[in-house]
C-alpha cells in the first residue's frame, strides 16, 4: 500500500511540475499569456530537474490535499515565492485579472491574442462571436449577433439612424 501512495504522490507532483513548465515556457499553451507571457519564470533548478522540485515540495509540506501557490502572484515559481496551501487559501490569493472592457457592449480585449473578442449570451448560454483587430468591427459583429439572437429585443451598440 505504501508503494502505491508514493507512486500517486510522484505522479501528482510530476503533473504539477509539467504544468508549471508548460504555462511558463510554451507559447502555444492556452495559459501562457497569464504566466510566461507576463514574464513569470521558473527557478533554474526546477526547470532542469523534477527531482529538485520534488525534494523542495516534500521539504516544504507537500501533501496530496494541497495546491502549489505563489505568495506574490506577479512573482516567479521559485522556492522563496512558493508554498503549499488549501484550495480555498489559494483562491484568496488570486490576482485581479478581469478582462479589459470595451466601451461597447459584448466586446472584451484579449491580452493573449492582442485582439478584441465578441461574447453574447442567449438562452442561458454564452456565444463567441469571433476576434477582431478593430474594437468598432467587434461591436458591429455584436450588434449583428444581438439582432439574430434577440430580434426586436436586441440592444445594439449602434442605432440605425434611418
């Protein structure tokens, strides 16, 4: 039974370690913009060696019920900035990263893609209306979707003057 516990711990720690590396080092990872794209780095010894990360984790209170947290959310993944915490503790230490709002309804700025995206809700579901380099084009797309999905109840960004 003890062997099985070690195997699970090793697997979970390796998954956490790989996740850190992917978020910080792989530009094609979906979360790269929030980590490596913002300049968050990983301690050199952790990049080079899973065993170094594992040794740090065990020495610093790792258990299967805890999650890795960075004390300073803008800081790096390094021994002096990382700790093991409960899920609720980690949720209290999140950075504020609400999507940048546009002056138009249904339009948000995508930092990772450097484009405006269109989101609209209908019938309890969210619909993605595409990404645009122009904020105005995104707003026009929102208006078209609003008319299609909401008909006469649509509240467009631009009112037709005719």
